[in-house]
C-alpha cells in the first residue's frame, strides 16, 4: 500500500490523449500493481485493492460488445440526439468502456479509440470501426472488419 | 437478523399529485402509525428516505405530524434509499439502541429523465449521463447472452401492468398488450417507453419494532423482518454512473441477495413472493438470476413458465412493480415492503398470493447500492 496524498484526490484525471478530431488516441487508465485490474478513468490508487497504479493506455483495436442509442437529448448534454453509444471491450486489459460511437456500428465489430467531436468545439473519446478512416477516404462499399477476423 | 418485527405499514398511492412531499410523507407516516396503533410521540426514532427534496426534509415531514423531540435522520441512497433506511432501522433495533423506528420513504420527482444520478460533468456534456442508457446496455447484454427476446421484455411489462389493475396504489392500472409495448416509442434501444418505469411521486412507511415491545403493546402476529442486507460497490461491480467495468463483472444484487438469505436462514426456494427492482423490463429478468430464482440463462424460461405471474409458483411484482406503480425514488423500497406485508397478512384482495408466508424485496440504486429484505410470517 502506497501513501496517497489528499491533494491527489482533488484533480480529475485526463481521459484520453489529446489530438485532432478523428485521430487515433488512447484512453488513460491505471493498471494496478497489486491485483492487476485496470481502472478507467485512471486513479492514483486501485479502487479494488488499494495498491498503487501505474499509467496504462487503452488503445484499439477493441471489440464493440453492445451498442444502443440515445434518441432524446438528455438534460445538460451538449451533444444533440440521436447519437450512438457502445461498450468497447479491451481484452488484454480485461476492461469494458462506455463511449460514443462515431457512427452506427454492429456489435462484434473491431473498433479504434479516436478523438471525437460530438458537438462543435467539443472533444471526447469515441469508438470508430477499424479501417473506417481509410474507408472514408476511398471509394467503394463500406465494410468493417469483424472481431473474428482481427482477434 | 433477530427480534425485529414490522408493527405497521402505510402508503400514499404512487402517481402525480398537486401537493408537496411533506404532505405525501406525512400521509404515509400517519397511515402507518394508525395501522400499528401508535402515535408519533411513541416512536423512538424516525428515518426518512428521500432523494430530491430540500435540507431537513425528514424534519419537515415529521413536523406535519407532531413535534416529538425525538431524533430524525435523513437517508439517501438513490433508488435504494428506503431500503437503506429499513436496514439501518433494523440494525438499530437489533442492537438494542431503539425499540421502535418509523421508516418513511417519500419522493416528488420532476417529469422526464432522472437528473443528478452522480455522473461526472464530462459524461453529462457528452450525452453519457442518462440512466436509460445504462439499463439499455444491460438489456442488450441479456438479449445477446440468453434466450430472452424483445417479446419477453414486453411480456414482463404486460404481466406487471396486468397485476397493477388490482392495486389501488399503482399509477398505471390499465392492462396493456405486447403489441402496445413493442410499438411504443424507442428510448434507448432495445428499451422502449413501456419497457421503462416512470419516475413519479408517492410515499410509504413501515414501523419497525423490537419483538418484545410488540408483544408488550399487544401487537399480535406481526410480520417479522428477518433480513435487511445492504451492499455497495465491490471491486468488480458495475452500475450507474460508472463509465467502465471489468470484463468479468459481478452483481451487487446477487451479493445482497446472498447476504439476505444468510441473515434469514432461508434459500430462494423458500420464497413465496418477490417484489424486485423492475426499473426496466430487462432488470426484472436479470433479478430472477441475481436473486437466485433461476439459473443464469433461464430467465426467459422462468417468465414463460408463468411462475412469476399471479397464480404462478412464485409471483414477482404482483403490486405491478415499478413499471406500473412508477418509481418515487425515495419511497420505492418501502412501497415493496408495504405490498409484501399486505400479502403476508392476507389482505391483498384480488392480487393476493395464496398462502404467502415468505416475501423478498429488492432495490438497486445509482451510485452502486442494493438492498434485499426478507419478511416472514
């Protein structure tokens, strides 16, 4: 058990590496040095066992496990409905993260973590199908790799 | 848990009303005290569960009854608020600290999405701070991982609305069809409007008493409170508002249920009637598994068997559940207890579960907390 300064609890941790919208990024998580669990957002001490954490980056490809959508804009939201939301599973870190989807994506699709601009000037992380950036630049049918092909 | 009985219960119907939370709470409290044959000044302690009202809310409710000079404590744990008050009251009686505790749950929620569920600012601004989204994720997993279908989700709502026809305390007392449910407006797929409960207003109360005190007062055949298990987030749990969870996550409700069964010295097979947290239809199916009523994967089969409907082997939400009563957050758990006690007394009329002797109530709240109670004749 490492000591935790009270001041460590005052700052809200960064969620992802800053970049331009659409660029690949990483979620900033904490890997526990004791129980090996991963926490997102990052915490100075593991919420599960209390041991120290080391900075860990969650990068794609991840697997989109489930998805849904929000069809009415909730109070306080700056993003306007409708919009898609999904759960991305990072198998190596054994953690699932809820985030906005850049487009409608079928469960089982491999996704990257990207910087997403859900409203003008807003920056957050989002999940985008692997290969979608290339696809959007190229003509032809839109297909996204399935988890079975990439894992 | 030993020596704790429920000497009285009271309720103000759940719905929408043109008076305030103080009146709602006072009504349920007085209804409860009359049921027990006590006056407010005879109660040692009052615990008041509420989520959204002002400061000193419990004091404002009790002041409607009498200025007793006795301690009043406010309790808040989201949807598990009144379950938490009940667990706290039971512990204080078991410990000998008090001989009678009046637990009141009351809420007057605004219409629309429930706000302030503990989300971080970034979640709210990016549209991730909305409760049905999290229930929809669970529902999606249920449909993906089990035999449950959207028709099964609809059937849960149909069943609970059918039950509510006979409950004068429910907000919606009209039967609905599977087609009506499946054609209702999508909120967060696969969840639709009629698959979700409505936050609303109401109040409920229960008077807890030491069994010796109940005997001294001549309260005969009270219902015993044999378990009140309260748990919060464990290392691998997930619920609103957490933005992430372990791949191998665990269930708060399952842990609360196991603890409750241990406290009561019974198992799931001993339970005659269940009131569970059907915030949405999928949550009821998940509760079948979490409360040990069926094995994982058999949720839909249990529903289709008819066992969880009135007349079945172990009816669930014969009150109509939250899907039909609506959910006044601070009162929902005590509303369940009111129903269970009414059933165990044999006073439930057309919705009576014949021969019910063991009842289980289950609530689950934002911020990660769950309470499971067991009541027995």
